[in-house]
């Protein structure tokens, strides 16, 4: 039995297990400790123990361990974490090899070995990775063939002073000259301007949502990033926005507030142009039409769609946990690969790699809250769910194994009627309490996705934002963004048989095999994990109905 354990420490820390060439479990620590992003320098033992128990694996069964962090020099932490692992698991890990995995390498291993591609270009772009001297990883390009990954080029950046959210890093007049001229990653540039317009760390998705309401203030059309030798400084874009503010005769805060959407649109446009040109040129240089993309930048659905449209890859793969919550998967691949050889062909069943709960666990949780409930067969449950949705009920849904990544993919979701033109506002006012400019996403059955959405390929993990076809925009207004796009999730009968069946039944009630799908959480909290998490969120919000497994719990006055 060959077993690799992958561990990521830092923000979005988590764990993963590979057994005999198959990824059998992965989970983020935030789902268990209920702290969003779960940023810590501590090993996520809760996540590790949960998947070991779920997979019935003992610490003594572990063959090797891969471990990553971010913003470190890897070898410097080896002895610290080796000692902590040995102390926690006692003698079981004394002779187990532990590999420290470079941050961008972990991203690359995660996406390539999950893709199923034999040959691929791999492009990694995030806020920042590990240190090389006094610089941090910015973007890295790899090529891979027959299981072997080779780094071909890399761009480095200067770290911010203190944190990127400190105003000397994003307000131009307050920015010291040595910062102005320092290099910055594309991902951190997006984060920098996210702070400029008033959002916080981890809120780049808000910038993406707002961008569709604005118009770029700067013309980037002549930019062509032929490789990773380009210059991008902290003052780029920021200095031009400052110049526009001076010309406006408005106070700085007034200008930023009034131009917020246009500034968001500006950085979104910059990222789309820079990333598409990098990828297009790399595909030409290496004569390869397969592309793997990794790092938090590729949670940006608008950019991913532009890559499909403008680079025309034959195949493109992005892991649903493309941010640091996918690092543990890459670490497990890395350790397995280095201990057992380079020619392994891995199996991974995406995206449901987390924990699930049996009927007894579900029932005990419901009874602990003194709630009434009813059990339904799968067929009856599909029908009653469709009736709830057609009657404009807000339905919380908790079933099967947890999905990996930050997007709810119909196992830990809040569901609503996409044909009710007021549903976006209803859902925001009653449950989600999000900014009104942020869109809600649709899930659609695989067989009919191209009938309603202008997709070029499947969008299995809600990572592409494509146009809703004009003849359906009015009827599906609650999932149509201001730019007429939607962040689509395709539901396959193979990977999610029950939900596919439910959407097929739903079409008989509302005319579309489409549901409004948003994450089962409230603002500031991680997506729910356990049945008890689901019940707590249900009871503290204005959600109408909770479905856990095959149990239906309703609120009654």
C-alpha cells in the first residue's frame, strides 16, 4: 500500500491523501475550525486527522509526506515541522520521508497531475509564492510531459512592506520611491487595486464582480507580454489613476469612490490582456495546445473565459481548488512522485473529495435541535425540491462529500429560483447580505448547457463566466450579471447523478434545468461542513427549507 500525505500551512491550509495512485480525500482546515481561510503557521492536524479517519488510514500506514507554505525559504522550516509531526504522531513517522515543496511547484503538481494531460504548458500566477533570496515568486512557467514537470521561466517580485493592505503599498502619494520602482506580480497588482477601491484581503472576487459595471480608464491594448521578462511595478496603473484624480479636481477619497467601478474595470482589463498574451505566446513557443493554470489568479472567471476565447487551447484545465486550498493536493502528488517514481498515472474524482455523513449522524444532529423532519426517497426528494424552488422557497442543500475549493458545487449550496427576477435581491436581503453588484451563479445540466449559455467548453467548476444567450436573459435575470454573463457550473450525470436528476425534474416545473446556486454560508464564514454547521446556519438565517442527505427540515410558524 502506497500512501502520500500532502499538507499545506499558511492561509487556506489543508490536507490531502493519495493512496495507490488515487487522490482519495482532501479538505481545507477552514471547513472544520470555521475560521475563513484559517491562516496559521500551525500544521492543520484537525484536517489531517479528519481525512485519515474518513479513509480508515492509520499514521503508521503513511509512506511519505509533502509539505508547503507560502513566503518562506523551504529548507529553513524542515526541522521545525518534522519535529512537530513526529511529536504529534509519535514513532509512526520517524522513518517517513518528508519533502518540503516549493509553493509554485505545489500549484504546478496539483493542476498537471489532476488534469489527465500527457503533455502540457503550465502557468502559475498568484499573489506571491516562496522566497528566492530577497524576492518572492510572482509568475512561473513550466512544461510537462509523461509525468515530468520542468520549470522553464520564472518572474520574481519584491514583497510588500508589512502587508499589501498597508496604504503605502497602494496609495501613490504615500508610496516611498523604493516601493514605487519594485516589481509586483500580476496577482498582487489585482490585490493592490482591490485595496485601493476599499475592499480587503481575500476580496478580489468583489473587484471582479464590480468590474463589469465600469469602463477601463487606461488603454492597455498595445501591451504584449511575450514571456515572463516583463516589468510590472508597484506604481504601474496606480500612478496613472493618481494623475487622473489630480486632473479631476476631486479629493482623492471622493475620486476613488466615484470611479470605483471604472478602476475595477481597469485592473480587470489589464489582467485579461497580460495573461492572455503570456499564455498565447507560451503555447506558440512550446508548440503545445494543452494548458494547465494554477494559483489564485485563476479564480477570476472573466479572465479564464478570455483565455478560452483568445488563446483557443485544445484543452484547458483549472483545478477547482486553484488557490492555496489546492496546495495540499500538489504536495501529496510531489511526495508520491518523488518516492515511487515519475511514471505514475493518477486518478482523481473531482470535485467531491471531502467528508460525508451517514443517516445516523444527520439524524442525531437534527434531533439535537429539536426540529421536525421527514425522510424522502431520492425520486420523491427531487420532486419536493423542485416544488419548493418553483414556489420561490430558499433551499439550503447539504448532501454527499464536500467539494474542494471556494465555490459551492451543489453539495453545500443554497438554491433558489433563477426565473424569479427578484430572487437576487430576496436572497441578498434574507440570507447572503452581499453587495448588490455581486452576481449569483447558475448550475445547469451538461446536456443543455450550450442551449442557454455561450460556452466553448464544459464549465464543471464554476470557473468560466460566459454570456447568457439573449433569448434567455430576461427569463433568467436573477443569474445574469450586468454584462449579460453568468459564472456557470455544468452538472454531469456521471459525477453528480442525484443533482442532475433534480435539475431534470426542475425543468418540468420552471421550464429550465437550471438552478441559482450560491455557497451555503453567510458573509464572513466558510462554507458549512457538518450537518450541525448546516443546521446552525439554517436556524440563524431566513432560509426556508434545509435538506440534509434525504432529510427535509422546514421552518413552521
